[in-house]
């Protein structure tokens, strides 16, 4: 199928954009208001930090469970089943009022299905990239970031204008709109996603295990470590950014604008990143982006007010945003089965990084502040620069397969 850009391939690509958008919209609408979820449920900072920590742990389980299911049923089925649950659990969190047990259950279910969706939607994106035969994967992540920016802006609007004096009502309405919209888009886009026959099929069972053994671990670990370092930063910016603005800068009302700036900058960078990869190669793009990301994180650490912090979030997003899509693209090149085994493995480092970021906050925030903790991801950018060469792995393929062009 490689290089054969049929109408079905184009429709699958468009559907892939749609599910990436749903994921970004729902995720940002939720994390932009994590400080208000804390207040609605009368949690302390330590308690909400632990709740945030649990999400990537459970999501890692969801991603791991998704890997064999994608092999057996294809990524489309896994995605069509999982993504509506992401939307509905966002709605459930909004409707939980001040009741603690329901919100904890909803957050756990949210985390599990976020992991399953992340693995399956990136497998869909890799399938599209294989079909086109050129680098297009950052475009999917650009759509995710654009929708996340919209979700964060909507959170700011909801903070300011939607029942601002009645927090539980504001959260319910604020979460209901992206959840219902996301569910509708998912149901429409699902049938148009790439089917299992568009992927390189390997049966479940012993043959599937044999196919998984063909995926080499060394390049996966190199790519995964770099992506894990990125997600330490992303975890701290996305999940704890609202708390940083609230506690350290005393700018509660504009907290969602930090995430909005981060995501909008990601859109701008990812919109052109594929062209940069085609001309200069993935390694150079990763190095340049990481240097910019380091500068942004240092600005977050030094920020004295909300505008400086928002600028730091934007510069960080502008630079570091290339890491995830290029990680999944590189993983696709070392997966001879085409089943998304390498993508699912690399995606686990997403949650390793998210957990590590939350642990950093849990340790450093009580000792100093949320702001001080951003020194850690700034230092970790040095590791990404050192690992950048791993984003250009030699393709691994079966003897019977013709390797796909990568640029």
C-alpha cells in the first residue's frame, strides 16, 4: 500500500486528524482547570498532585493493553471503542460536583482510555505516513495542539464568563461542551479510519509474538528516552501549569492562557516541521527545537509575572513540540510488522515521562515552589540533544518487504 494515495487513504488521514483534534480538545479542557477541580473537591495541593500523578500511571496500563488488542483487531477498532470513553469521563468529572469517589473513578477511567487512544491514534498516523511515503506525522500532532489550544481558550472563557460565581456549575458546563462535541466527532470519523487490512496484518497469538520480537529494542529505547524527557516537561506545563499560575504568580483567572500559548506555539511549529524534516533531517530539527525549548523553560523558571510565564510556555511549545511526532515516526521505521508494536512501546515512555514530571513536582513543590521545579525539565533537554541522532534510525523490514521511503 506504500505510496498509493487513494481516496480511502485520504479519508483515513482526514479521520485521523479528527480523532487527534478530539483528544487535544478534551485533554486541554480538563487540565486547564485542574486548579478548579481541586477547589470544587476541597483538595489540598498534595492531594491534587497525587490525582494528577495517577493519570499517567493508569494511562500507561491502557497503552500497554492497547498494543496486543491493536494486533488482534487493528488500531481502528481500539480507537473507536476507546475515544468515546475519554469524552464521557471528561463529562463525568464535570458532573461529579463535590463528590470525591465519583471523580476519582472518572479520573482513573479517563487515564486508562487516554492511554489506549494515544497508542491507537498514533498507530493510525503511522499507517497514513507509510501510505504517503513522506514525513506527515507532525501534521497530526499539529492538529492535536490546535484543538488543545482551543480547549484551553474555552477553559479561560468558562472561567471568566460561564457561571464564574458557581464553580460546580461552571465546571459542568465547561466540560460538557467539549465532551459532547468530541463524542459526536469521534462517532462520525471512526468508520473512515484506516482498517486493519490497510495495516500490515499479522495474526494474533504465536505469530503476533514472533512479529513483536522483530522490533529491535535499542532504537526504541533511544527514541523513548528522548520522548520521556520531553514528557517530563509537558507533564509539568500541562498538568501543573494552572497550579503554577495560581500558587506562584497569583494569576488564577489567566491560568488557562499559559496552556493556550503553549499549544498555539506547537501548532505554528508543527505546521512547518515536516518541511524541515524533509530538508534537514529529523536529528537537526530535534536539536534546534530542543535548544529553543530549553530557553522557554528557563524563562518559565525566571518569570516574575504572568505575561513572562505565558511567553515561556509559548517558546517551550514552539521548540519541544517536534519530539513526540518525530518519535512515533522513527518508531514506525523500526517496526517491520507494521502493527504499531514499536509505536505502542515508545508511547509507554510518554507515561513514564508524565509520571516522572509529577514525581518531580511532588518532591520539589513542597520544598520550594512549582516554579523552581521547572529547572529539572530544562536540564533534561540536554539529554534530548544528546539522543537526537536516534531520530534517524535505519529502517527495519522483513526480507519480503520493500522499505518505505522516509523523506
